[in-house]
C-alpha cells in the first residue's frame, strides 16, 4: 500500500484495482511483473463526484506501477519493444484534461495520441533511442543531418533529462517536427494497462477502440456530469455491472473549506430549487472571495476562460459583445482571440493530414488562441491550450456566428482544414473535461433551464448544468446574474501564452498541416 492516507472508499478501490492488475501479471504490492496470461477484457470504473479523490487514487496507482517497472507510454515515441515489457498509458479525452493531470505530476496524454503513433525518420530514430537510454550517442557523420552539431545534441540530452519528451528534445536541438516525424499511423500493437480520466466524456466508439488496445482498462469518471450527446443521458460506465463499479464519496479532510465544492455537492439535494441555490451562492460570496456574485461578465477573463452558458443564442450574443468591446473588425481576427476547434474538414483521401492535425492537438473541442495569419492564404498560426507542444500553423476555416443570422460569417478560410468557432463563450456541454483558474457561469441561462423543467437521467437538467459548470473552476467562481459586459481593461495580447518546449521549431510546414 502506498504511503498515503486513503479514505475507506479509496482503500477498497485500491484493493480492487490492485487485484485486477495482479490478474494481468502486475503485482503492485510486491513490485513484480509477469506476463499477462489471461484473456483480457478487464474493465473497472472508479466513479465519484468532485472532491472524492479520483485523481489522488489515479496518481498513487501510477506511482505504484512505475515502481513495479511498468513503462508509461506517452504517445510521443515508444522505442524498441522488449519481450518482458509491460506498459501503462494514462489518457484523457482532451488536451486540457491531460494538461490538468500533467500539472499534478501524472504523465497523461490524449486518446488520439495513443490511437495514432508517430512514424519517425530512421535518422532521428537513432537520436531518440539514445535519448531514451536504448542506444549509444550517435555519430554526427553517420547521421548525415545537415547543420546538426554536438552542442545541439547536448541541448537535446539536457532537455530530455529534465522533460521526458522526445519531440521537445529534438526541437531543443533546432529540429522541426516535419524533419523527424514522417507521418502518423493507427496503432497496430496492443498495450497492457489503460487509465482513462474524465471517462464521463467517452462515447461508445472511443470505448470500443480502447478495449481493443487495452486488455486491462480502468475508467475514472464523475457520474454527475453530462453524458455525451446521443447517448440517452448514459455514460459508458453506467452499463457496467455493480461489481465492476467502485464508488468514491467526498473526502472532507481534503476538500474542507472549499465553497465551490460545497455548492457543487449541495446540488445533490432533491428538494433544492434554483432560487434556493442562488441564495446559497449569494451567502457563499458574502463569506468567501473564491465565490463572486457578479453583476456583469468580465470581458478580460473571456479571452482565456470562456463564459459557460446553456443556450447557443446566449453564446453568440456574448461572443458578439466581446468582439465589439475589443474593437475587432468584422473581416479578420485579432491576435489573442480565443477559438474552439469544431472538427477537421478534410476528405477521406487526406486522412493522413487529418491524423496529423489531431495528433498535434487539433481535435474537436480543443481550445485554441489565434496568434496571427500564416504564410499562405487561409492559414493561421495557433496556440493549442493544454498541448505539450502548443504552437503550430494550420489551414483554417474560421466561423464567426452572428445574432439572428442562420449562416456564420467567415472572415477567411482555406478550402479545407481545421474548422473553428469563436471561444469567448462556450456551452457547458463543450466545457466538460476542462478546468480554468477562474470560471464565469451565466446564471440567467441556468434559470431558463430550470423554468423549462427538463430532466436528464431523472435529474433536473439545470442541476446537471450547474454542477458541471461550477466544477470547471479550480479556485474562483463568478456567478453572473445580469446580461451585461464589463469593458476590457487592456487590448488583446498573446504575451501571456507559454511557448512550450518546441514553440519556435515544432510547428509543421504549412503545406503539411493541410491546404
């Protein structure tokens, strides 16, 4: 057992997951590895509301598996396969969700980066093997890479020793992604163990894909969130038998004095009305600065933390007001404007380009900041929020929706590529899997949901919406009660964005990103 103080729920969940891992040949108590002699198909779900300790348990299990000698697969580069190798992948549905785990010391990646693996140029494969400790330092004359120096290799090694990222290390040597990654392919070989965070966001197709890859799969999810669209209010773990679901409850000693979590858990009271809940929010705001009863939307926050709404009409009105407040012209974007990836619009014959964009973080729902136009018409330089290597250039189709207009205005567009909507406001459904330091929730929309009397899986829809919206806030919640927008205190900028390990050199050639 790890040197942590677990709750009774966590202890039971630990024991059950440890038993499943032992069946798979990984004994986390004795730190020993054996081949998986079973037939696979092991699926467990660890479910609990915010503050129940799911992430703490996931992190402890990861450390125990690492101590037992299990290799964690990141999706960047896997190296030569060993006969006795056992593997773990820690997955999240979005870049933002994966980055939240990475910030807590858990090496998470996205589901797309496990489903699709990079194909390295053989020259750079030798450098990657050396960085990963699987080969000797390569000779420059044998590599034949123009411009590569011993000093550049030293920079790559120093970077990799600090940050276990092969692409980041190669970028530190002055190489671009288009130099060493020749493409992406669908994973052919299975892995051993998969942990999936934010599993409430999984749809059936993703779940089936993961079960093909992992004979042992552990899902970590919140049953109080909103189910994926077109799944009748159910999450994939809802269909598991009770013997395969491990339920965690709130750990008060770890979440005490947290007014945001107090509000989220209060929504579990069946008798609670919207009006009574708003009084609770107002009382919390009077006691604690982490909850704010806001008379207007803060436009400064919208550039990096979208306002969370229920109705599309509200979303479009707020985006229009945000752009007007910043003096954004109708026919172009300003650097610093937030966008949301709405999918990749490429025909089947360009499947390789689609995979490349998705592997670099441009998956549906990804949050992106516009940096400026690319070198070719229709291309944009972009910063993908939460991605390990956040900056790239891609063919873009940007759609700006306008109030009372059926068709969006398109300030510029490539013929095909990554499609984007504006991201200053997003629906609560699309916000799942993400967290921000400060979150603004547009309360009039939730009041409208309450008045509509709709339910989902037997629970009033407004309560599900409020729960998801509130739990997106890491440290501060603004409950906005009026349809007003504060003027921005400063112009839009990109100076606040971290450049990441490969910001200057990993951006793909614009022809490569889709045209």
